[in-house]
């Protein structure tokens, strides 16, 4: 298949592995953070880490929107469904993310709340159309990649006069999180030499928003595609920059990413959303201007304004290391819960639930069964 098979070619992979081995000087470490959860799964699914020399290490970043959503927002969503008896529509990954008091959306559904799994914003709109007397709330989540479809849903609801549809907005922005990771890197935090920039996010926002990485933090960043050879080639580009003492934004994923990104999608997002003053990220705390809410012109579609709720204090799962894993400070195997009480059948943290979570990647591809990768 075009743009897939050629990026999984075994002979090309071995050639890239040899080039990386030759470029990676034995007298130093190369610590490369893959920001995107899709990269994490590609690395372990295809054994990319095993093809790296011992001194080239991938560090897993906060690139999973389900994982970085704080427990308080899940608590808020459960309260929406319980206190206002709305129909809450959400994606599959969110259903099993732990909330306070060992709750989850799935458990709330089992207890009688009308919580439905949907595959797209259009599914939520269809549910609203089918029962005008029922208030339908779409639990919107994701980075810049999934924000435009939510904007389309808001505009569609407005155009059709759907007064029973609203949005619980949890869209977050990539650059502020990346800035926080770099600002806190160092002896007391994660140590980084380069960044593998996100793929799908960059197809929307372009490569220009990452200019602050080399200019402010003197780190190289390479926007990488999702396939194994994409990741390997991007690692090689980073290693070469590090060796040469260069710091620049390079775009390996040129088949999907441009400097300016998708201008139409950006305009749509700017029309429907505005930036929040602050928003909480799991593992990173409250970050300024790092998330979106509905713009004032669309306030009538804002579920937080339409349906205020009372939510108790958050009660995190004791011993769960998801926050540290999302910062790159720890790996899943550093968590005492991983593979014991915390499994895909009984997740204690969001990193084990999400299809892009680091813990799910370690479990799915057997990284818990043997020695940890260097």
C-alpha cells in the first residue's frame, strides 16, 4: 500500500539501523523524546528500540490526550450525566479511564447514567437529532488533530438549530506542553537531547509553531511520521544535528506536514474556540493558555456553562505513576502497580487505558516480560 509498505521495509530498516549505529558516537548518550503516543506504539510494535545502539534511548512524552486529561475532568463528566441526566457521548478510550473513588464513565453507565460510546462527532449529532427532547453533550477531547471536527459539529448544530446539543470541551494544545517539558528538563527532571515532533498535530498546525524549541531551549526537533522507518529516519536526523551542534526544526514527515499547516482547519478552530487562561494536565499541572474553550459566540453550546455541576475533591489512585511517566521521568516498569494490580482488564491509570498510552504499549508488546530497553 502506497505510503505504508515502503515505510516498513526490512532491508531499509537494517540500512537505517547501520547508519544510526555509525552516527551515534560511543562517547555520549542520545536521549530522544517522542512526544506522540503513536510514536511510542510504533517504537515497541516494530522493535525500533531494539535496532538502536545502547546509547540511543527513546523517552516517552505526554503525547496522549486521554492520558494527560486530569481525573477532575472525568469526575466532571460523570457529574454532568448524573446531576443533569443528559446523554453524554464520548470515545471508547475515555469510558474506562479511572475517576475518583474508583469510578469511571463505564461504571457510571452501568449504574444507570446515559453514557454512550460514539465514533465521531457526527454520531453525537445524530443522537441529538433523533430525540430533540433529550439534552446531548459531546465529550470533546484531543490535541489540535481532533479539534476541527468538534468545530464542525458546533457549526452544524448552530446551522440546524439543535438546541439540545452542547460540547464539554477538553481540547488541549501541543506547544505549551512541549514548552513546559523543556523548561523543566535538567538534573531534577527529564534529560533530553532532542524531540521527535508529533505527526498528525503538525499536519494541522504546521512546523512553524515549534520554532521556540531551538531558539529558546537549544534543542533540535524533527517532525516524524508514524511508520517505523519514519521514526528511525527522524532519530538519525536528530543524532546528526546533535553531533554537529545544530539546533533546528526539521520536517521528516513532508508527505503530510507543511510549514504553515492546514490553514482552513486553523481558521475553523479560531472561529469556534478561544484559549483558556489555564488548564490542568495530568503530570504537568496547570499550564497557561494550553487548552481551548468555546468562543463567546458559541457559549450557548458550552456544556460547562449550560449545566453547572457540583464535584467533590479528586482522589487519585495511590501508587499510580502515570504523572511521572507522562513527564518522561519514569517508565511504566518503574511503577509498582504496572503488570500487578494495573492491567488492561483492571487499569489503575489512564496510561494503561488509552490506545496511545505508554503503559498500554509496554503491556501490548511484551516489554514487561524481559529486561527494560536501554
